[in-house]
C-alpha cells in the first residue's frame, strides 16, 4: 500500500482526521488506527483497503507538534487522569509520586512515554489556579496547537532595524496625488489595501494598492522564515496573533492615513458592462487620505450620513459614489458568471467579567461587499498576469464538487423541500450550485441549510498550479491583497517584484512553491480549527446561564451516538443516544434517523424540535441537550 504524508487532527468523540499534504484531501481515522498520533502531528498513513469511504490508517509519527499540554486532573475508575477535549481519546496517567496532589487542579504537563496504544505516562510541570479565566482557556487552546505568541529576538531585531532608502521612491510610480482610502473594521491596525476609483469617458479606472510587505521581508531572512512557519495571522475576538511583528504589520508596511507608503498597485480598466478592458501591475507609493471604517462608509451609502472625515475632504464622497457604481456593475457581472453567495453569518462575541457575551451576527453590508469585490477583481488580474507571463507563483484554487457529494446534497434537499426539483448538469457548473442557493434563499429563513451546500463543496487550497476557483467563478485566481496577514500573498508579491525588476519568472522553483503551498494550506486549516474551538468555548460560556431553559432547534446531523442540533442563534450541541433511548427513540442506520416505535415519530436531519439545555462545559467545550416531547 502506498504510504502518504499528512497532518493529523483530533475530532470530537475520539475520532480523527488526516489531511494529505500533497492532495489536500481529508480522510477519517478511527481511534484504533491512531497509532499513538496526537493533534497536529506530521504522520505517514495508508488508505484502508476495500472501502469506498475515505478512511485512513496512521502508520508512523514523523514529527510531534507539541511538547506541553494543559489539562484538569480528574479521578476516573480509580485512576487519576487528565481531561481535555483536544486529546480526548488517550488516558493520561500520572507517575506514582505525583498522584492525588494534583486532583481537580489545572496543570501543564509533558508526555514521557506511551504505556500502551491508549495510555500515556505524563509529568506535571506547572499548576494553575482552579478559578480559570476564559482568557486562560483560549491561551490553552493556542498552546496546545503550539502557536507562537511571541517573536524571537532575531526576528524582532530585524524588524527594528528596517528602514526605507530614499531612492526607493524614485524607482516607483508616484500615486500620492490620488485620493486613496482604506476601509476596515473599527479595531483594525494592519491596513493591507487601499482603493481609488475614477470615472472616465467610457470606463472606470480602479486602483487597488497593496502594502509592499516584500520590500521589508527579504527572502530567507529571519522575518521570512518566521512568517513561513506561522503561515498567516490569527484573529479572534478583538485580538490578533500577527504573522509579522507589529513594527511591520502595524507600522512600516501598514497603509496608515497621511503617510507615504510603499505599495504594489493593480490598475484595472472596466467598461460600463463590467468587462475588464486591461490591467497593469507596477511598483508604486501612495498617501492614504483617509482611514475609514465599514460603519461610516455604510452610513454614507445607506443614510447619506457624512462622518467628519467625509465632510473634511469633499473628494472622498464623490469617489465613494463612483466606487459604489463600479461595485454594482462588478457584482452583477460576477453573479452572471456563477459567483456563489453562501450567506453564512459570523457570530460576534465579547468577554466581560469572565463571561462570554453574544451580541448577534456580523453583517456584510455594501462597504464590506464593495471591498471584497474590488479585492477579488485585483486577485483575478494578478493571477492572470502570472499565468500569461509564465511566472511561477502560488494560486488559490477551488475545485469542482464531486458527484457523490452533490448526489447527497440534491437528494437531501429533494426529501426536505417538496418543491425542490433542481438537477445539476453532467459537467457540474457553479450555476448549478448558484440555483440551489437561490432556491434556499427563497424557501427558508434558516441559514443552517447553507452549511449543507458548503459541505458539498471542495475546500479551497493553495497550489503552485492555477486550477481556477469554482465558488468565485474565476478562471484565474490567487491571493495578492493581504501580504501582512497571509504568507501566500507575500510570495506572490515577491515573485511579481522579481519579474518587474528582472523580467525573470523563476524566483522560486515549482517544487519550492509546491512545498510552500502545502504548508500554508495546513496552517490555514489549523487556524480554522482554532477558531472553531475558541467559538465553541465562548458558546459554552454564554449558554451557562441558560441551564434547564428550553430552546427551538434544528437537527443538523444524525449519528449512532446521538443527534447534533443547532439553536436559532446558530450555537450547536448534542443529544446523546442514551437520552433519546429514555424516550424510546432508537437509531436506524439504513435510514439515518431515530425512530420511536411507540409513537411512530421520526427524528431526521432538518427537523424542527424543542430541546432543553442540560449542561454547558467550558473545559470540555461540550453542550448537551435533551429532547422535549
């Protein structure tokens, strides 16, 4: 059997997942096949024989990802062990000399050795207060994933010694006379992108100028190596773990207001139908005339309300109106090309007095969508430039969904909605999925249905070969617009620099770019996992005050050990099969339902039910419910 390399992750209920480093495919792993692998380890694996399912068997651990873990010591079946959701399948045993003194205490420990395939001997290296804060639990999640919260002395010294040579500005196109603006969130400090739009006789000119991070981060420098290892910045709550030190991410590179900054610019000419006439990419410098927020730009678009900055500079409101006109044309064009809108909502949490506060969902309004479409446009043009000039680079690719996934999706929707009669073409197009999303938009208010469509899609990855982007309807696509927070974008900037200065296309070999693409894809997946865990923690904290309260919920998944449900606030939980059995509901595998023989009632995916919250555990990040009859 062919052995492959991958990154292993723990999933809930003692199962695992391995991501193939080469193909980016995900494979399910049963606990009996873990072979002593831990979360985020680099492993070799083989695929299970004679199975149509994507099931893997771990063969060896090539590299451990973690040395220190943070858990609570508990007594279980006359043994002292430690509990944590991330490493839940293993039993961690303390040495005899350390027993009982750590009972019910939060500890940090190191693995000494595996006793059996399931038992691990550990040594405690630090004890923490039992009254643990949410901030500590978040830090625990980050530590368990081996996230570097600090930069090394070498990296910081390089960042502090950065300077800009005066002659550099003479080697660039001067755009400082144009009224560039940045539009970001209220708390943002790392400003990657600035825009300027002007209308001419028969076209718009869109300037997308991006912070020229590659000037400050030379190839193979300590800064570059650290950025590679991190792969991307990590954002949660109102905090950020930056890919680059603040001297760069919020200083030298950031496109701050009224400061002359180095940029790479993509200048795009668009006719009034939304067709791209031409585009140019060049080194430049700008002077952003306003740091605007999404809120104040939305106030201007929706209410014609002008903030102090908009009143101060009359050129900005005029430019914003043209930017909005261009956005409407580009959005219409993208939708005609099959651009997919999933309408998924991001929860907004805050922490106050060691309790999570849920304040609703972040909405993408005109300002957010305008910036998104302008960035997509620039990313497409840069990717097209790389391909046409045969420049080795990194692309953002999203492959067509697989037939098996679409069969399941369309059958599910057909069984759920009596009026669903859509079919997909033999050669699946994004129009097929777009029609499916339009149907959901017109037939249900419940956003969780969009997640079923999303699950049928392949996951977007990075690749050294351009394969297009299915969800965006793009033939060419890369990430160019966020080099402060994504290493892939930094590589794209570096390759563009090399070509613009030397007319050469091979700063990196294709093999080097394949390795980098695989690495940044893995780091992105890790970041996604961290965000899920932090959101789970905050959801548990928020729901603690609602124990024994009733909720309306929808069944989103059915498994042999229970049903996963989603509340109307989009927080998830589980009803264990034991709780269902108490009410005479039993699992029927062939139909994937729970059936009550006494009442003939059926529990199926998408059914609306009443539930009562029984427990919400911030340490295990588990929310348990019971069914209300």
